[in-house]
C-alpha cells in the first residue's frame, strides 16, 4: 500500500476503497470547525466533522469566548453603551493591528461583515447580555458582554481609528466563555445534521490531479479513506509542537505556557502538502496577566536596563509581547502603595524589590544609580501633568507613581505565566480557500482559524477576540464555499 | 504538455526528451555553485553549472570576499598575528551567533572543518596576504587579510568563547573582494571540466517517485530538460522578491537597500516544491556603514526615546539589526568633536542636531529634558571609569563623549543606506542534503548558501564572512555528496 503521510497527499487512484463519503469533510472541532460545519450543512451539504479528541473544544474551548466585533455603526451592545463604530474605523484598526503582516482583504471583508456575523452568532443561540463593563479587563468576572479588549484607545492605534470597545463576550459567569460558546455551536451543528466523528486524527489529504478529493483519517487505529468534495482544515496552530516552534518561531522558546489542545500544526502540514503556503510563521501572541488586579494597569514597565519600552495603556498582550523583545531574563512592573495589591498566584510574578523611594528600588534590583531613577523621575514629573511625552500613555491609566513605599514585581520569561499561541499559518483568501505558493486556490481545500494567518497576524497588534472573530467568520466562509465545491 | 512550474516538480515520466544529460546539475554560479561544481567535478562527476545571468557572481560577487575561519588552533594568519583559536571556542561562537536559530550540527561541522577548508581555498588559488589589520573594519581598504569581522570581543559573545579575529579576506586592494574570489573559483571550476551554461533560468525540478532526477531550464526562451543524478540548488536568498519578503520577512520592508543579484527565492521555491522545508524565513542581515570613518565606532546610539539599546562595540551589523527593532523612524549616532568626521555620502546619514552640550542636542532633536541627557550623563560618568555597566561596551571602543560641540547623526530606516539580505531558507543537513518536512533527505537534491538556513541563521548574530563561509563550505559538501548520488 502507498505510504500515508502528513507531508504528501495520497493519490486518489491508489485509494483501496472509500470507507466513508461526504460532501464536506471538516478537520477539527473548535469554533472554526463548528462554524464551518453549520454553514456547510445549512447550505445543503452532507458534512462530516472529525475531531482528534473525544469531544469538541480545541483551543477555542480554552479561550474566554470573546469575539472582536464592530463597524457598520456599531453593534446593539456598543450603541447601548454609547459607542458608535464605523466600518472604516474598524477596518483601519484591524489593519493597524495586523502591522506588517496585515491581510487587507481579510480586514476589509470582516469589517464589512462583522455586524451580520454578530447577528448570525446570536441566531445560533450565543447569548449576549448586552452590558458594557468599562476598565482594563482581561475577561469579565461577571456576565457582562462588552469590554475594551484591545489597544483601541492607546497610541498609536488611537491616531489611526476612532476608538470603540469591541470585545463581545458570550454571556457567562466568570472566565472561560469559550467552552459554552463551543457547546452552543456544537449543538447547532448537530441539529443541522452534521455527522461528528471523534477520536479521529487526520493522516493525509487525498488528491486527484490538483484537486483535494478526500482525507485519510485514523479511526480505531485504522486508516479510513473519506471521500469529500471539499476538505476544510480547522486544526489550530502549532503551539504544542516544539520542533515546529524551533524551526519557525524560536522566540517562543523564551516563554513557557503554550495555550492549545493538541495544536501541533497538523492542518498547516496538510495544507503545505497540497501545495499551500505558510506565512508569518514567526508570529505569536503572548500575555502575562499583569493587569490583575486592575490597579496594576496603572503600573510602569521597565526592562533590566531600567528603561520603559511601551505605553502601558495598550492591550495587555501587546505590552507582554513587547516584554519578550526585551534583553535579559524578564521585566519589572513598578507600582506604588496606592496601586499595589497582591498579584494572583497563577501569574507567578514575584516581588523583586521594595523601597521608600525609587532610588532604593533601583538599588535593590541591582541597577546602578542613574538608571531606574531618572526613568521614574521623568515619568512622574509628566504624569503629574497628565501626560507621557515618551510613550504617550493616556489618562486615566496614566498616573504618577509617587506614594511610597514602592514595589517592583518581576515578570520572568522562564518562570512567570506567559501564555502564548502561534499566529502563523496557511495563506488563505478572504473566501477561506487555501492558496498555493503561486497564489491560486487549491481546488477542494479550505482552511480557517489558527492553522491560517488571518486577522490576528501580528503578535504586537493582537487584541482579545480577534482570533475567535477570525475563526468563526472565516470558518463560516470555509463551510459555505466548501459546500459549493460539490455543485 | 504538462505544465512546467517552479511550485511543482515535473514528472520524469512526462519528459518529452532529455535535451542534456549530466551527473550533477548545479543551479546558480555564485561562490556556492562554484565550490559545489569544483568538488563534484574533482570527484569524477560530469557537472553542468547553470547561471541565470550572463556570467558568474551572484550576491557573492557583490560581497567583500570575507570568509569566517578559525578553530583547530587557528589559521596561519591568525597565529602569525598572535591569536590562537580552539575548535571549541569557534563552535561556541558560531552557536551563539546563531542564537535561537542555530543549527548545532552545521556549527560543529564547520568548526571542525574550517582550517582544512581554508587550505582548500588556498589550493584553489585564493590568495591571502597573511597580514592582520586591527580595529573596527568593515572591509580593508588596503590588501590586508585578517580582520575582526564579528562580535567576538563584545558582550555577550566574549563570555561564551575566547575572542579571536576570524574574518579572512582575499588579498585584494580595497573593497569588493567577492568579485575576484568568484573569478578564481570560476577559473578552477572551468579547469576542472565543469560545463558552464549562462543565461539559463531554472523553471522546475524533475522528479521520479521521491527522487530528483533533473531540472527544467529556460535557455534561448525554450524549456530544456536536463537529466542529472543530482541537482544542487545554489540560487541565493529572496531579498529581491518583495512579495516573498512581505509574506515571510515583512520587517525588511522598513529598510531600503537589498543586496542581491536576482535573488528572488527560486531555489527555495524549487526545494519546497520537492517537499523541502523552509525555516527561519523572517531572519535577515542588515547593516548601515556607521563605523566609517572608524572614529565613529566610538559613538553611542540612542533610539527616538533617547535610550541606548546595545553595546556599540559589537559587530556593526548586529548594532544595525538592533536599530531596526527600535520604535520610530530611525536612530541617532551620538558623537563628540573628538570623534566626529564627515560620514561618507553613500551612507546617507545626516546631521540631525548639534549642541554645546548634550542638553542642547536633546532639545534640537525635539526630545524633552530628562531623556537624552541622563542617558549621556550616565554613559559618560562610567565611560570615564572605563566601564559601561548598562550594556558592557568595552575599552578601547568605550570612551566618554564629552568634548563639545556634540553631534547627532540620524540613521533613518527609510532613507539612510541600510543594506540587507535574507537568511531564511531550506532546511538542509550538514551534508547539504535538502531535508523534507519529515526531516529525511530528499534523494538527489542538495542545496547550500543563502537558499538555505545555514551558519548565518540569526540576523542579530551575523558576522561578516559567515555567509561566504557557509556558501563555500556547504557548497563543497553539496558538490561532493551530489557526485556520490551517481554511484
């Protein structure tokens, strides 16, 4: 028998027998796969949804369930909270957040389509309480549904687009809204007639000429040949695959807490095997939950040289991603007694120094006089005037830190909780077609979510909800367009 | 006829007729291709060497002709200049210079083999005067042949390995030793019986099962089928291909002067088409010639925030690469009257500010009091004591800058001369075999030089001569091993 390999499509002519047949085969049952399945089924296609684990979830199920939504005047939730949001501002923010990696076509498609997408999510049964929670929030601890989840109000983004809060969180008590989000999507998929096959791992695509015509799945320890008019890859990124990280994103080796669920790059490998192109593979999101408690959001970060490196009022993940660029073993979060509270245990941040003035903290950190002190003197002198001429941090987050005693918390790359996942992946069109290296769609092959490079393309520009927005919106596009491959 | 594509190997069964036949077909006539050709021919293989231009050269021909050599006690040139160099120190430096992208097997292979390689280069007729030129040199302006061409004596590298100068430059008056180096290698290749075919562009590999059995070349506007027992890719990187840079190395879009000669990623595409793996594609080398005149090497760099960001005594390219990480439009090179001289026109560095003290420079740069001034006060206070506690810059490069008037030169990413080339490419073994995504050699396919990720894997660790070392050493390995593919 011909070898079955992740790295090479299996020739259709050599399939011994088709074990199963469907119109659309979807690999991966996170939010991406679920949305693809619902759309494909509702378009009239027979759909088989394969999942490697014994149930749905994927990295989506581990997430906060935030979806980044705006544009077209604003969602009902945004408007009820007093915010308007134009499509132009929304698109401009998405492009700025994509930085040098931005896919303009995807940003435009999503900015135009996000409100309809929100309506669709609600139509699937995803509940939104409609309440706005101001402040620096990672995820609501209650069941509010609109938060500032990005760097919209911070420099440089505030100069690019009018800010609005766009993090729409499923109504759910506390953290972890991703699990109920996937549950609702799963229910909808099953109601739509999607056949779910769990404990099924993708081994290879099946190709006939240029066209993908199926997939080989490992089920009950046997290869099973699944005939499909189209295959949708929805397998997530490669954060759990250290060998791939070493080859493509070695900067992630500085930090320690991958967020994923068997996200080993399978879909990326399958897409490449069919001639696909994997782009921006060095990019990753990371965050250390330094804005908990919320008073810590007023803190100032310095690197081991005593230098500030960013306006700390931007998204916690953007700050964290910039931390990982700094020299040395970690960075310090500086707080005064008016703002310090004990950090949560899970953050694994430790007190590195205290002092009655910043000079004492400087000394206790082992920094020389004239490093940290002028940094904080300069910062405080201007913060008292309500400005930050160096990095343009804005009030009300901007406050002087001048009420001793003072504290430096260490965020250590090796030991503190820096969660992360990868952003690089297959190059796809805004229609979720997997593009070949020549830039043309590979017939019968679609992909969405973190096995692609999508809306969240640039680690320094990530905002919460951007990945699930990408997963659900382009997951749907993948399902719709895959269903058409049959006709 | 079957489509001929860079992105897909042409099936051997569909070759209408072989137009040419050889044992080893080499694509690209820079130093890599030349060395591969010499070795393959001297191993008894028939060799055809194809070049897209009308003559040899490639990016090697545009280079300074420096080759990074050391280990095994040191070269005759190193020893004559009073330096010893162990293989362990050499390997340790190479690995540190590869940073998170280092290929340990290649570093070890080269550290062990570099002295023999040097002897081989001399046996081919490459002349080395044997004289050592101390100081901060980009390329000798005379015909000296040993220079400090990396960050060996600078932190952190000096703590990793005992420093030695290792930049071995072909004896040649002035800059541009790469051209005579390639000329000598070309002469040797032709004498060895290599058949050179110019104005020949690679269109596709030819594959039979897993094995590469030839290549389709465009010659006289016709596709020509070349049968070969092995193919060597030696086509260079992708610095001249803006679309590829946008997908894989978008940070290079900040800077402006690609160094290359049709380096459009052809070899990388061909390798991937055969199942190869392209790694570290985001990495690039860059330099702005800020150490000319040499007195400028004593300068201090600050970013637009007035912060220093590196020990300026490390390799000019490492400093330059770190510049490109800084926020804003560029960086400033600070000099005092004891060290300032006019910068060369081609660097396109302009005077951004002058002043009788650093506070005046600070103001003229539009920086606020309390930014640049404490940076320079701290620097000068410690430099007077012969130390740099912040970045550990070492004497004699470390000097106080306290003799007014003072000057800030602007190095602007968009307009100053930031030359650059790409470092990412095919994953190859230390035997120059192109490795598949599964990590196994692709039969009949070899590659070396900048279409691979090699010794110079990490932009922040590059040292002059590292790329030509990689090109010539692993180019030779490619030729030798390709010649064996015939037997």
